[in-house]
């Protein structure tokens, strides 16, 4: 029996709750194509309270595209190297309050992430999203022309600098030093073009972008500060208040996100990161 999938928009510009789909067995072509269409249109999809196993989470990501391998700096779930384990709590207070898209320090940043809440604090720990396509579209034509051909450096060390400041975390520091510099400190266009939807998006973040190529640092810093600050405008934001087993799928190119660190109790999230959509999935989408 097939169910009708419905997308209930969450804001005036992006985000939708997805009704009528069971992610434990949503792997037929029609369902996957509907999810992809919905993701391209809404950028962030909230699938409420999907009681799926680690294997089913993995299978869903695997169905959408090629997965990111084991993360160089973040733990994974036992027996699932692609399934990131994001844990915070009394022993590890949240310390990653920065707007970012995931892993833009890679030469080819991942296309989307599938994040699920497994254990939540009594309150707090929301995740915020920003619509980088709408932010780009609303820039003036003068500014769009100015940034059109600019590139900027995305640097893993900038993103993980808080970890660097923690003398206890020598293992992460060592792992970062061992990373291939050609795949952890890279230049990307300031104006991104989405490979599937063709939409343009603003492609710099407070977290990872360290400088604009070819500009003196002070000029580049001023421009980056102004561009990066657009994510703080509420009209471009969406805030998700988690319930256990919610799964949120986000377009990692057209959006950025921010993990609100307003909690002290234990919080456990799992994330599958899709590096590149399967060619067939992408082709169906643009056809
Ligand atoms: Fe992230």
C-alpha cells in the first residue's frame, strides 16, 4: 500500500514537514524521487518521529547517494562508520555554536545530511537553519556582481578552533594535523550553483571561511563579516524543536545550520552524510 506524501511548509521561504511516509521502508523509486523533489523545493525536510534502526538510517542515505566515509574528527556509531555520533552533555558541553554547512573544508562538500535525534535534553538543543538561496537572491545586483567571480578559503582548523583551544583533546588535534591539506583547506566560489536544482546560494560561513582569495585580509574580513551575518536575519531562518526520533534532511549546499547550545543534559544525535547524489537520482530531478 502506498501512502500519499505531503509537504507542509514551515516558513515563508523554506522548510517543510513531511507527512505520510515511513522511512523504515521508503526506498522505492517513486518515494525516493518525491523526497528528492521535496528537498530541492523546500531545502529542509522534517520527518516527525521516525522509529528507524541504525541500519535503516544508513540504507536511506545510501539510497540517495554515495555516503561520506568515516569523519576524520568526529566519533561514529558502533558498527556503522558512516553514521556520525554527535554527543553532548554534562561531560562534554556543547561547543559548536557556529553557522555552517557540513564539511565545506572538503574539495567536494557533501550534498545533504540526514540528522536524527536519539536522546534529547528535557528542553533546549534546537537546531536552526538558514536559507542560503534566499539570502543570495536578496543581495543587491551591485553586490552580486562584486562577488560573482570571487573564491574564498574554507579551513577545517578555523571550524574546529574551539577544539584546538581545548588542551584535553590532543587526539582531535593530532587527527586534524594529519589531514590532507588539499582536502581540508580549500577554495570555493563565494556564489555557489547547486548541481541539481541550479539555484545559486551564498557559499561562505562564519564557521569555516577564513579569507577571500586575492583580497587583503582586512578587506576580505569586512566583506565576509557582512555576507556571513545575513544568516542572523530571522526572515531567512527556521528553528526546529526536536522530538525523539525526528529525522531532519537538509540540503547542505542551499542551507546552513546552527546547533543551539542551551542545555546541559545528555543529547545524542546520529547523522548520515550524503557526499554525492546518485546520478540517476539527480538526473530524474532535472529532467
Ligand atoms: Fe553541522
